[in-house]
């Protein structure tokens, strides 16, 4: 299920980039384009982190003998941080698209309504994975604490 969610994160980030944020950045000029350019970088960052989480270890050859080798741990982002930040980004897009859905009409309103519905589902799934990641992190911390207490006694 986690792999499917990560594929969904990649698909959402790339489609958001190509279908929403990039056209808005191209349509704007000067300082008006800057927020869209930042959002485009955020989209690319989420797609990149999800790609590394999905297939990262196969991209990096771990050579323990060489000091300068790059490993997947060099790009590790905790699950709860990833899901939380992605959830926040989707929430901001959800609010923005909901607002635009409410104030526009016709085909433009339909486009915003589709984004609104997709982001509602994405928020639900992100919240579920975020809560599961929090529980897993707490369990790992408890296990590490118990292991430390056993070995020090």
C-alpha cells in the first residue's frame, strides 16, 4: 500500500506541476510568477523524495570500503515528516482550489472542482499514512529505549 501511495504522490506532484502550477507561472509576469515558481520547485521536491523512497536503495550502490560513496540513507526523510509536509501542501492546494471552485463558473469551475475532489481523497489517504507513520515511529522509539535499558543493565 505504501508503494501505491508513493506512486500517487509522484503522479499528483507531476500532474499538479504540469496541469496547474506551470501554466499559471507562464501566464504571470514579474513578481506574480515567483510564487508559482516556488510551488513548482515544491512539486518537484515531493516527486523526487517520493521517487527516492520508492526505488532509492536500488539507485545507490552502497560501498562500505569507500568513504565518499553515496547511500540511500544520505537522502532519507522520515515517513512522518514526509507525509506531514505533503499533507500540508495538499491542504493548501485543497483550500485554494475550493475557493476558486466557489468563485468561478463554467468549465473553469469544473476544472477546479476536479482538483478539489482529488485533493480531498489525497488528504484522507495522507492523514491515514501520517497516523500510521507516527505510530511506527513511537513503537520504534519504545523498542530502542527498551533495548538500551536491557543492554545497560
